[in-house]
C-alpha cells in the first residue's frame, strides 16, 4: 500500500496520516485530533522539528473547525423484513448513521428510493413471524439515540429507542419500553450502517420513568449553567428550563409527581419513594443557583418574568424543604475565561501579540496562509527513521484518486449490486 515506506513505523505513520484525512472528511474532528497527537509524539521522538511544526498546524486547524459540543448526527434503526429482499437483506436489522440533524421523513425517503416496492412500517413493535416469512418487502424505520458505554473505546456500539405507553391516563400509569441495540461493529466506520448483533427490551415502570425524568431535568439545568459560565451560552434557554420546572402551569411541576407517587394511597415501594423525595429536594439548590445566574444575564424586558419565577420558587422551596428536608448542596461552577488575545495565525513570533515591535516588523511583508494538511510545500530533510527526502504530503498524506489504492468510506447501500 505504501511502497515508499521501508519500516513498520513508516507504514504506521502514513496509515495514521491517511486516517486523519478520512476522519476530517467525515467530520469526526475529535478522533482526527487524537491521531494528530500520536504523530506529534512520534515526531518528537525523532526530534524532527519541521514535522512537529506541520502536525501542530494541522491539529490547530482541526480544533478550529471542530464544532462546540457534540455533533448532532441522526441515527436510525433499519429492519428489512420478508423474503422478497436479496438474501443478504432478508430479515436483517441494522443501525444507520444519517446526516447532521437529518429528519426521519428525509431518511425514510432516501431508503425507499432503493426499495420502491417496499412497504414502510412506521412503528417499533415486534414483527410477526408471518411477515418475516412472507414474500413481500417490509422496511421498519425509526429513530434511535446513541447510548455511550465506557467499553466503546473505538466508537458507538449501543443505541436505544424508548416508547411510552399507558393503560390509562395519568403519569402514574405511564410506562416506557426501552429497547437497546448492540451492533457487531462500531460507528463511525468504513460504512455508515452496521448490523445489529443483540437486542434487549426492558419495561420501565411509571415511578422509574418519573425518577429518570427529574434526574435528566436536573442534569440539563446544570449543563446549561456550565455552558453559560464557560462559553457564554444562551441565557434564554436557561430561562425556558426554569419556567418549565418552576411554573406548575407549564407542565404540572413537581406537584404532579408528588400527587401520583407520594400520596397516602400510593402503593409505590418505600425505597422508590425515598429516591423520588431525594431527587425532588436536590432540585431546589440547583434551581436556586440557576436563578441567580439567570438574574445576572437577563434583559430589562424579561425582568418581570424573572421576578415572577423568584416568587414562585420561594413558595416551592418552602413547601419542599418543609416536607422532605434540605437538598444536597450544589455550587455554581467557577467562571473560567480566556483573556489572552488570540494571535494572528500568520505571525511567526511567539511573543505577545500586543508587541508593537512585532507589528512593525511584520508590516510590508507578504503574508501567506498557514500550511494546510494537503498543501505542505517545504521539503522535509531525511529523518532518522530513513526514507527519501520529500514532504510528508508526498509521503502519503495526499488523497489518492478514485482509481488509486485508497478506499473511501462507503455510504450506506451505495453499491448498485444491493438494489433489489
């Protein structure tokens, strides 16, 4: 694959370099940045300052392009049911990664273009045996969410789908069916779709759903507060969270859970009731600190709303602490800011960007943009690990043409041979 490489280290170097390019194309910036660190360590061992300089430029460019927070890719379950498909698709279940923020309807439409005669199944119910053995083509598609697991060191392998159902009205009767899908390979990979190897189904009881709901709300408020303090996040989103949590007129508030699970006639086990009381009282310190932050960043037009929230919260706090005691203390994260002025990336000096001498020395000089991943033009001298004198881009970092050896990541169902 790399005829210019004469040692295993050189092959590994070029493989990592090409992988970085592919990860960048797939917008998997965090993984590309990690791989850059590997090359940086390798070049540091060789004391190759030119290569270190180049890989640091690449790494900084990837960091600059990486989105703040998680990239909102869409993931979907695909079930090909029936014997009307080619054998490699008959009764096969898959997880597919869609585009960023891709809608379910758009994904369904793109799948049906490949199978125009297939019948679309819109629910996530179990498929009857007669459908699996039938001659028709049936496609079951519904959205799933990644379920990060500490063992998935090379990508995502666990995904979940939650479906609410209720025997009668009221949250005390609202259960959730939770399906977990474990794939045979991880995403992202060489393909945007992978087969499912194992499926588990668990039914969450109403009290468990209530506990998870309050815990998730507490974590969402904490995360929003941290975002505001560390990266000047949207204070408006925090306001909506506070209003939806404090104002009982919006979605029922905590009283809805108390009436359903903590009443005198409730048959909920005492241990689960204790857990529910704890998450309820722990929400009070979180709301209190979040309101302080919200008041500091609110516009004058929204001051009446904030004042109303404060009044409702004081009543809520008194009722909760009287019945369940004090919640676990929660301190606001320390506001951490970067005050150093970001230097012009084209400046060569490592001195302070406020230096007037530096600005004067740069005046009149023709500036060039930083050397990119594919555009390194300087020749790298022969390194201690051998090889010919050439730039790293010439050593394999350039993208190979479609007729060359490089294998591009295959999009899902991208081969004509897969058509029915």
